[in-house]
């Protein structure tokens, strides 16, 4: 059963977190590139935002299956797992509190009559927060692979 839970956990991470990481990373770059084409930009940016929003909802499966896997392995109290949980929570917070609302504000501003392109500071802030989100997930991934104290010989 542990192998099945671990497989579903890893697949959920790849299939749910991966698209969010890619779409969120593409958003600021697309915003910069399409600054003069409001209609085209709104369509592309809207799609990227929708990917982030939908897949972040699906991404809830990652910690759910992660907890189930950790429980079946008996590692719920291990420091590496607790650190991973804290980093995952931080990544979710960055996504929910900064990235998604930032993308939403950009899209809302584009619809407003007489709207001007998003200021460089907004684009830069979205790029920075997305980088932090991706760095947090990369760190969690490394912790999951290395697992300090692991008996796998890695």
C-alpha cells in the first residue's frame, strides 16, 4: 500500500505542481512581452492564470497523499518531513497570498477602461514571488529525495 500511496503522491506533485510552476513562471515574462497588445496579452495571461488556479486546487492532493505515505512509512515525526511540511505550507502561502492575487490584479487592471500596462514593479514582484515559490518546491523535492536518515542507502 505504501508504494501505491508514494506513487500517487509523486504523480500528483508532478502533474499538479509542475503546471503551476511553469504557468506562474511564464506569467511575468508574457506580461513583459505583450505589454503593447492588451487583447492578446489578456487572453494568454488569462489562460496562464486559469492554469495556476485550477492546478493549485488539484495540488491539494499532494500533501494529502504525502501525509498518508509518511504515516504508512512511520516518519511523521522526522525532522526532514516536518521541514518539508513547513516549506510546502510556505509555498502554498506564497501562491495563495501573492502570486494568484497578483495575477488577478494584472488581469483586472487590463479590463479597466484606459488601463495602462502593468508597471515594471508589478511584473518584477510577480517574477520574484514565483521564483520563491519554485525555490521552495525545489527544496521540498530535494528533501524528499535525500531524506536525511534514510535507510535506502542514498
